[in-house]
C-alpha cells in the first residue's frame, strides 16, 4: 500500500482536492433544489464519492496516454498529422 501511495501521490492529492470541491458544489446545488440541508448532504456524498473514484482512474488513463504519446508508442496516433 505504501508503494501505491508514493507512486500515485500527486494524483491522490488532486483526487482529494477534487472530491472536496465536488461535495461542496453538489451540496449547494442539492440544497438549492431541495431546500433541505439533510437531503443536500446526503445527496452530495453519494455521487461525488463514486465520481472521485472514477476520476482517479481517469487521471491514470490520461497519464498513460501522455507517456505513450511522448515516447511515440501510441500506434493509434501514428498516422495522425494534426498539429492540435
């Protein structure tokens, strides 16, 4: 577990930051819709928790894509001549 944390420390920090930001926004939106802080907090904890886990793996996939792109091993992009 220690190797996992040290290997992924930056992504974990970004994920935690994203999690708290997402919960705050979700609670504000849920309160605006329901008018109840209890409902807002309940709703804001479920979806962001799942979304945060998905975000971690999303970051890992993009990181892998960037590494492949830099090393030229991404065969799907081999014929792409776009400069974007």
